[in-house]
């Protein structure tokens, strides 16, 4: 089927135009699997989300999602539609972005995905890079929790700021940016909340969150699978989406406890959460990581900038 883009629409030979906004709504819902979160993320009403999905289902002639009072799930046709649309939509989005950058005199853009939360405290790196290379763009975004390395391998991101160690054979580990102490988040009425610190051994008494697609060695470096005495630290898949807000929501409800790098206390002022030091856990070091075959002048320039400014200790 042939098609073209005009006036913000994807025009197809067939039953009529599909708005790019409707495609975006479908893809975000396929990720969030929640109508409310999708509407909030896209700054539209839930009715607009439902309308877009129903319109696409009518065009296709089949359901894209199954909906119950408890869950939203992709159907088999919905999964196929998502897999087909993702690269097409990404290509359209990237083409528009490149055109907008070119109009501003930007010849290339570096895309950085960030695992730590302290975007503001790392601004010196980003500002120095932009000052040294005004003809290059820099886009810094928070990383998702699932399939983190997949963003690099797919080309969706150029550089990832991740905790160490990263032991992927196709990746290059660059300079460190920061190092941070570890803390534990618990609900304000949790039985650990009154402590002044928590030993690692006690973490085996409570469930923690996990995410799909994390390499075992990398997850273990963030939160060990066993305590020093060999007790299992239980994981549960607590969040349906990749958002930190949903994760901390489960902590606040008392469903899980969760470890974080210490800098999050400066970004989350939450009265229903207590932050407790974890002196038995080693600090987290964060470094630049990129796919070796994708290394280019922009990546090398960012790595040089980080080396020149040194490591921030939080």
C-alpha cells in the first residue's frame, strides 16, 4: 500500500487518512496498557484515547486491545500492528526532527538516555558539550526500565548513562559521570520506617520490584539476589509500565520496598515515603555506554567532555 505524509496526516490509498496523533496514541497505549496513564502522558482526555483506538479498530476490522475492569492487554493483531508501526512512526518522527534541526543550523544530534534521576545535577556535562559544539544538538531523556540495552542496539538512543558494571560484548564503556550512595525507600507507616539505617540482611524480609529484560549480572549489581548470609531477596514485577512514578506509588502503598541511588531524595519530596541509608551496599557508579559499532564524532566529543569535567560524587 502506497502512502504519503501531508498536513500532519499519513495518507493511504484505501479507507482514508490516519492521523499521526492517533498512531502515537496507539503506540503509547501499547506501552502503558492503561488508558488513564496514556491520556496523562499525551495531555489528552481518556475519551480522546478511546476514540482513537476505536477508530483504528474499525479500520482494521479487529480488536487491538482486550479490556477488562482490571487490565488492558494487546491482542495478537494488536502486537503485530505495534511491531509494524513502531519503526515507521520513529522514522517519521526522526525525519521531522532532523528537518527542524537543520532549519536551526544544527547538523547532527546526539541522543542520550539516562538511568539516574539527577538530570539537573548533570547539567554541567550537557552545557559544556553544547558550548563546545554549538552546531550539534543534544537530547537527554530518562531511560525506561525495561529492555534498557535494547534502546542502544535498535539505534533509538546513541548513548546510555547506566550503572556499572556493564559487560555487554558489543558495547563500549566510557568515562564515569557520577557516583552515589544507596538508600532504601519504604512507606511512612512501614515497620522499617523508624530505623536510622537498614542492614542488607533485612532486605530479604520484604518484596522488591524488578523489571523485565535486565541481565542477571546487571540486576544483581543494583540489588543482590542474596543477602550476605545467603537468604533470597524476593523480586516481584510491581509496575505495569516503565515509569518511576508508578514504582514509588507501590512503595507508598506498602506493597514493596525499593532501593535507589541517594540523589532521588532531592527530586522526590514525598511525605508518605521514608528514605533510609543502606551502609552495607556499595555506591553506584554511572558511566557513558554506547554500541561500539555506532561510535562517532559526537559520542567521542561527549566522552571527552565528561573526562575533562571529572566525576561528580553525590
